C-alpha cells in the first residue's frame, strides 16, 4: 500500500479522506465531527438536518401550514435551524482538527436560501460546501460571500466544464476540489446522463483523467479531485495515488461510515448492512427528483417496482389498438386499452390491486386500496422539499406546480427518509447505500458484529484495508 500523504483542502493539510454527506440526518454533527477530529474532512448533511430542544431531544418536523406554500416556508426554517445546530455540534466534536464540510443537494427546496441561512448563522464553523444533485451554478457565488470553499459533485468532465465556464471561473480561489461521483457505484442519487447505460458501468480512471485534463485547461493543476463511489479498500485504488495523470486526489467514503459508533442509524439498519449480499443494492429511477438512485432492495422498492410493472397505456376513447373497454374505479369509469392489457388489468384487480391511478404519461398503475390512500395522502400533504417533485407535482415557482399530473409511480422522499432515519423500520422505507455495501459482511474488520469508532475506521482505511 502506497503512503497516504496529507493534502491541502479548505485551507489546511488533512488526510485525503472525506466523509460523504448522507442526508437526511444520517451524516450529522457527531459523525462528521468525529471524522474531522481524526484528521480528515467530516461532512454533515444540510438536507433537512435535525435540530434539538433544551434537553438535547430531536425536535420533530411537524407542519402546521394549510397549504404547500406555507409548509414549504416551515421546512425552510427547520432546515436552516437544523443546519446551524449540526455545524455547531461538528465544530465542538472536531476540537479544532481536520475540516468540517456541509453537503446540500442543489435540487432540494430553496437550496440557495437554506445555504445562505446556515452559512450566515454558523460563521467560522463550516470550511467547505459540497453540492450535487443538479448543476449548482450559484454555489460558488454564495460560498464566496462567506469565504467558504466549494466542492461541486460531478459525474463527468463535461458537467464540470459547463459549471466552470458559466460560473466557477469567477471564483477560482475558493474552488476547494471537485468531487467525482461514480454514477454506477455511489449510493443515493446518481448522475447518470441520458447517453450513459445504467447497466454498463465504466472504468472511473479514464473518466477522472479526462476530468483532470479539463481542469488543467483552466489552470486547476493542484485543485484536488475527490473520488467518490465504490471506494472500500484503498489498496484497490493505488493506481489513483501519486498518479501524475491525475494530480492531487482524495477519497470519499459514504457507505463505510454508516457502520461506526458515532453513526446515528438504528440498530436494525446496522444489522441489515452486515447481512447484505452482492446485488442487494438496486439502481432504480423511482425517485421523485427524476434522477437514478441506489438503494437496498427491500419491500419498499419491491412495491415501487410492482407499481410500474402493473402498468398499462389507455385512451379516453377507442383509438387504434386501444379498442377494448375497461371499467375502473368505484364508479366504473370507462377507458380503452388493448385486449391483452385488459386481461392483465382484470387479473391484477382479482389479486387485490383494484385501484387504477393515472400517470402523467397516460398510463394506469394498479395498486391496493391501502396504497392508493397513502399515495394520495402523501401527495396532498406535500411540504415542497424539492425544487420540483414528480410525485406530488410541487415546484418552487410562482404557480407552485410542475404543470404535470402527480406521478403515483414515485413516492414522498421527505417522509421515507425521515422515517428510516428516526425509526427501526428499514423494510418499508428507502434505504440508500452504495453498491459495495455487501462488503460489510465479507470484511473481517466487522467480524462478529464489530462496530468501530470513526477513528478506528480511519486508522484501518489508512492501512489499505
């Protein structure tokens, strides 16, 4: 294993080991502060972060607004308070060591307002901001206001070129690094483009070399690239270390820090991680953001998969192949489908999937009455947690809507991520994970259910294992 030398990031020499920011409430001040205290870069999630009362108890996010717009404003206030609270905890836990970063999603609700609010309320506590899930053009300008480094998350050299030419060239001194997130191996939301095949992963090394070539065009020879997604044993990444074609490189760990003593995830979640097998993490496109995402296959994802499989196209009037009448709903409304699809639909209804819900693509998905009630309730109770949401049709604009019908094939991401972060229910909620999560069960470091501290994990990582 090659020696892992310190690297200059966010104004200080640190170990080139970065904790990946996992929202909601999974990367918090305690976990990121511990990572920083061990000499690396700790990253807490600024996505609807937890805040606490005087007794240190989590304050539940309860919404009182009657409209989506009112609840959206409540969510912004919660998010700013929570982000400041986590920054303070991380700062105190780090005890002056390493660096503290905050991670936000550019496509989250009011990302600019929240980022400004947290940085204003925690001056001197946050050294860098990582930002992905979209094209965060304005993150550089916002960070520059507070003298904070910014770290865009990209999945291609082309994306970084666009960001640099449009905005980042104005703020070169505060570009702390560029996070390359492998779109096939990273957990959570992934940056697969329409030209890339989700079933054909590409070698990250040539993609990083291409990214460095673009960065060198802009004079960014010493700006670090942080490799994220698929990193487990550093000995497997020795070709990236001290590689003259790559220049300064760091490594981001998102999945491995889940299983530490400082990690806030539940005991049930920890147990499930140790039981995972290859293939248990599923790359899917059910997210209301429209992005691909990687999560552990469980009853939650199987339900979503089933909804899309129980799907047929329809027309309001007989037309072409859609010449067969099908009656749906309690009132027996007539739609027209193909003769084959009518047989399938009637079979699904006899199996209990009696509710036919319309999608924006003029298709019907068949669900149980219970799922139908939950879907409609979640859509009505939307609090606008994203800049735009395919599931509820919320959008952060004057009209408050995407202009499309709500999509029942998706789900309320705020609700399920809050539930899995604050309960033991791991089977019926979305459980994000990187594709290498199965390695917990194969790695001797975790034998007999051993759960390390963050420092023990980082000491292990430095050895190559």
